[in-house]
């Protein structure tokens, strides 16, 4: 029995959570001797203050949304795919690899870019399949497998940048030699965002939404995630569904890595994943693992990231302040959800 | 200790689980608490033992009003509850289980605990090794351990919630003797059950609950019809013994042998006919579960063959068994049968064969409404299965079975259900038999096995008896076999 008032109570608790998160972040800023209102104003101006700024937000939004989309699949299957960071990185490495091999060939740049995307997807799936293999056949918890593979991915990136793929002369932390402009994803004039990135991100979340909300695949995946034993007894091939979840998440993470290379950095850099994997986990938790609100919440988080970039310049505050706010927000929402349930149960 | 419950009210959302219950239980009495599933017995007892707090009402112990806020609080006041499933720590030793919850000191005093335990064992004739691990004990012994623990912690009121589920007849006798001894020593015993015979045999007085209300208090001599009428508000009659055994062979086991780390089942040969019902009797853990799972294709036999309609299924994957129309329904409803978090609609969609890629919502909604009506499930299509009561979960499980089926393997299909639900569920199952489905089921209730089976297999420590005609045996004979006599 759902009472009509419960929707409003839920909303009230969520608003309370946001207030709590803002209060906590403000407290941190006051301790750092900064004016919170000034900081929030700077974040708003820095994210939506101009068309240029907003296009930068979209640049961050697409890979974040892709990572979140992939994670929704593994969460539905009851898996904590913490290895998503490494899967993004491998996507970027495979895309870079494909472009390095093909850049001097006679293929048209458009085709090379498409191959770059596909390679990225493949790289992400490959990295996810290692975690899946360890989990399904070795009994290694996917959290540990994923964590391990994240370290390997970082080490692999550094080795490539300073080793085989180093710039002519000497390798540097600034990454590999940038690709020629023909291999960059075309952007809107004067802006950094590419319409093609937007298409990939939006189509991605739409596919996940339809898959999880309306299909047998989504329902069976949910069954596997909630009770693997009962799902097996009902005749659902649980091993295959776990494989599918890992591979699908790897595919989306790989695409995020490909977007980072093709649309943003045009080369491989050491921290190519930009933490979007972990941030994606926060987004997924905040939206309670349901795809409906993925796009707007990811956009909000991207705006916080971009908006805080200029904090060090204007206010001598570190730009990781956005991370404080994002983390506080997720924890406050989870906390308030727990409080709400306790109160409702008491009644 | 005198227990007084005065005008107790408890709501769960819109459900009025306890509706103004007033009950006075003097010390030295075994008080029965009778009622069908969902009548509010467990809720009332959980309020008395501190698991829940009453929304309204008062509890008095020896005339003194008390506020019981947690189970720890309850035991401080001298109220201890024995739960339906033992709430102990299987990987730990008996003596450490005894010490858990005991107050005093930084270092546990094992010597004292063992001394106290031996006193209690002598008092009740128990025989448990204090250094044994709890997971090596039988359910009955774990109950004995729990009783000793509560007594040692100072319980003077002992609540037992359906304590006879899952223990043998011998252990039941012992439990009853213990409870009688406790009552003679001035303890207050509250015995919660839906089994009429047990309540009639044991209790000095009986209170009957129906739909959250106290509908009657009865003293011996009991008349069964009166109790049934109080429980259900009407007279319930078991349906006729209809049998649909067609003598047409359907399922055949040849020299089937099953092994797992605990027991071995050797050389079972059996032919099951269409429409036939085979009951598996035996103590819990004698191999019935392994036998059912081997028939279902979930565990592989080490030797022998399985045939359905002449087709050899031995060694084939579980999915092939499913497709051949063999279905296994486990006893642990929420652990193995249903998927917590998913709605009734989602369950019915999952149980049906997949059509296309996208779920047809309208069709699913229609199917769900139909099934809910057919199986009288008290729940909405959007209800998650864990929000349903045990009886309704069992109905949902049966509603998920595909049509048609060749062989239905049921593990404790009516465990924990009241008479009315049991009769109703068997009505549904017999309907399947009429359509040609064969049923193999386990039960701890020999009456149920005798009443509904055509033939019976008795299990004892992995040994399996020859099939026994249900009409040619009795509860007494089966009881002997279960105890290992005649093997």
C-alpha cells in the first residue's frame, strides 16, 4: 500500500539530504577560511556562465554518462564492477593503438575514427573479461579483481607513454604525440564538444534504459542480481548473464575511453580515465541504480567538476572541492534514505 | 512469573496485526497460543520478547508494568524466546554459544558455563557435548541448547514459536517432557503453534487468535471441532482421498546412486506413473533433498540412469530436465524459490517461456491478475514477494509452475502453513495429478504423507526403503522405519 503522501515525504527527505550536503561542504570551506557563497557562485558561473563553459560541461558529461550506463548493468546483476576505471583506460589504450596503426594508412579519417571507437569498446570488454573470468571460474570477488586490474591498467599506460609510444626524443607526463587534426572528432565551431560524442552518450543511456526497463534480458539480469540460486532454479543461465553484464559494462567503459582519446585529448595521457569510473559509481548510487535519472544527475556532477576548475585561480581553493560536495551528497542521500526507512518502520 | 498483556495493539502499515489483545498467563502454566498463519501469534510474542514495541497497550510482569525495548531487555526481565529457526552460531562451539549474551567480565568464564550447563543437562536429561560445534547438532539438540541458554540467562518466561517444525517424533517427546518439567518448577511456558494435536496434548490452557484478535480462551478437555471453529471462524473438512494413479509409467530410476560429503544413497530403482503421488518420509537430512535434486537434474548421480517417457536424461544439464517438464520446488521459499526485490508480475513473467525480446507489459499484467485470482494470493501485482506472508509466498511459487508438467518435485510444500492453506494447496496439486503430472514430495508430517501419497519411500541415513503402498501402512509403522527399524 503506497500512501499518496509518501511521494512528498520522499521528496522532503531528498531535499533535506541536499541541504545536509551543502551544509557539510560549507563547513569544510569555512574551516579552510573561504566564503562558501562565493565558492558556490564561482562554481555556477564556471559551469553554466557561458556557452563555452557549458560545452565543457558536456565534454565531461559524455564519458561520465557512458561509465554510469555500463555500471547500471553490472549493479543490476548484483556485481560491484569497481574495475570500471581500468576498463576506461584500456578503452583509451586500444583506441590510441588503432589510431597509431592506421593514421598513416590510406583509409578515410572517418573510418579510422569508427575503428577507433570499436577498438576502444573491445579494450574495455577485454579488461572486464579478466575480472569476469576471475569471478566466475576462480571465485575471486569482482571488487578485488577490478581493483587489481585498475593498477595494472595505470602501469600499462605509464609504460606505453614512457616506453614504446614515447614522443620523439623523450617521453613526458604530457602523454603521447597528439594525432593529426583529421583524426579528431569534429566539434561545434568554436566549442570543444563534438556532436558525435553527444550522440554516443545519449544513444548509450537510451539503450541501457530500454534494455533494463523493458526487456527479458533486463528482467533476467535483475533476477540473477537479486537471487542467483533462485534464478538458476527458474532456468536462467546465470553464468552467461554474469558474463554478459561484465562485457556490456566493459563495452561502455571502453567507449568512454575512446571518447576521451578521440574527442578530448587526441592522445594517450597518464590519467586518461579522469576518475569518471569512480564518479560514475557515485552517480549510480545517487540514482539508486535506476537508469531514469542517470543523464541529469551525471550532467550535474559534470557541472560541479567543470565549475570548480577555476576555484584555485579565483579563490586559491583546490578544485577537488567538487569531489567533497559530490561525496557528501551521495552519503547524505544514502543516510537520509536509511533515516526515512527507520522512521517509516517505527510508525 | 505472572504475565499480563493488556490491550496490545500493533500496526504494520495498514495491517492491524494485534487488535486489542488482553491475555493473562499465571506462572506454572503451559499456555498454548493457537491461530492460522498471519493471525498475529508471532507478532504478539515478539512484542513480549522485545523484538517489536507495541503501538498501544501495557505489559505487566508479576503485576509490575514494564517497558521491554529489546530482546536483551526482555531477558533482563526474565522473558526468553525460542525462535522458529534456531538463532544460534553454527560455526561456534556449544559452550561459546552459551556464553554469548551472558553478562559479566571481560573474559568469558568457560568453566562456570560448563558447570551450569551440566546441571541443566542433568535436570532435563539432555546429553550435549559442550565442546561440539553447533553445526554438528540436530535441530532438536540446538533447541535444547537454546532452552539451556535462556534458562541460564535467568529466563522465567519461555516462549516457543512453532518449536516442533523440523524435529523428529522422539525429540518432540523429549521437548514436551522438558516443558512439563519447567512448568512444574514454576516457569511460565508459552507454546505458539498451529498444530492442534500438539496444543491439545501439551497445554494447560489455550488462547486462540484470529485476524489479530483474541477470539477465545479454552481449557481442557478440548474438543478439536471447537478449536478449529475458533481458528478459522468455520468448520474445515479435509477433502476426500482422491487418487489419479494411471499405472502408465512416466519416470524411471535405475540403480540410481547419489553421493555427497555427508551421505550416500545406493541403487534406487523406481518407476513413477502418471498422476501418481510419491511421499518421501524420513528425518530431515536423511537424503530426501539430495534424491529430489538428483531427480530434478540439479545434482548428478554417481551411477545409474534417469528416464522420462523412455528418454534417457542421465547427466544432461539442468535446463534439459526443465524442458522435459520436470520442476523442483525448494522448501526455502525466499532463499531458493523466489527472488526478493522482484514483484509478483516480474516473477510470473520470468516463469513463463520467453516470447521475443521485449516484455509485453499488458500481457504480463493480465497474466498476473489471473494468477492472483486463481491462487487466491493476498497481494498486488506490484507487491514484492518478501512482503507476502509465508502462505502466500507458497501460493505464488505454485502459481509460477508451468503448464503442462510431467514431474513435480516438492520439498516440504506445506511447511509452516495452517490446515486451511494445506488443504487448498493439495487441492491445486491433485488437479495437476488429474492432468497426468506425477508428484514426489517430502514432508515432516507423516499424516500428510499417508493422506496424500499413493506410495511412500522411507529414508534413513541415505538408505531408501522399497516403495510402500500408502493404504497398507500406518503412522506407527512409518515411525518405526524412520527411526531405522526394519532396514
